[in-house]
C-alpha cells in the first residue's frame, strides 16, 4: 500500500497497519526512511510558524528555516532513536516475547509518521492563528493520537496478536 493509504488506515486501526509492516522483511533502511519522512514533514509543518515569527519580529526567515532544518532533519532523528531504545528496554522489562530493537524502532517511527498530518495542522494553526487555545488543543490532540499509535504499535510489536 502507498504510505498515504497506510497513514489513513492507521487512524482506523493502528495495529492492523503495524502488523502489515512487521510482516515485511526486517529492513533498517525502511525504518530510517519512515523516521526521516516524519522529520521532514515536521520541518515542513514549521514553515508557517516560522514565517509568522519572522514577519512579527522583523527577522530574516532563512536563518530560522536553517535552524529548524538542522534541528528536525539532523538532530531529532538521533533523539528519536534514543527514545526508541528506551521504549525497547521498557517493553523488554514487561517481558514482551516478540520485541526486538528493530520492532520497537519501527513502532515508534511509524507512530511518528502516521501522526504527522496533525503536526502539519499544528503548524498551520501556529502560523495563521498564532498562540492560543486553538494551538494548544491541536497540540494536545496530536499528543494523544501519537501516544495511541505508539502504544498500539508497541503492543503489536511486542505481543503479536495478544
């Protein structure tokens, strides 16, 4: 299935999509591509907010975009890999029989990419409406959806059909 169809299907049932991803052969390149796609989408989602900030504060836009690029495309993947390792250790403590480092990484990376439409919405709200209750609401909804996807994916990755 195309990635966009898988993202839409994740909102209907995250474990089904995760099961399909886990059924494919172990491919670290695929996991990295999923993570990088998520990070690039977060970077793109920052553009409206950064454009607003540059306009409101009479700053140059390019340095802001460069900083966001450095942070989201080069630094954030390292932090997300570390978070995936921690989730692997925690899942291992709960004696998940099927968990491996790759499966824990894929669970987190896919949850991050699948929740990216809400990150893009968050960027639009930040750019066009600005700080306020609407931005907080979209951020909170993104956090809930991301956690739902991540926990469902970890359950599928660690305990299979249980």
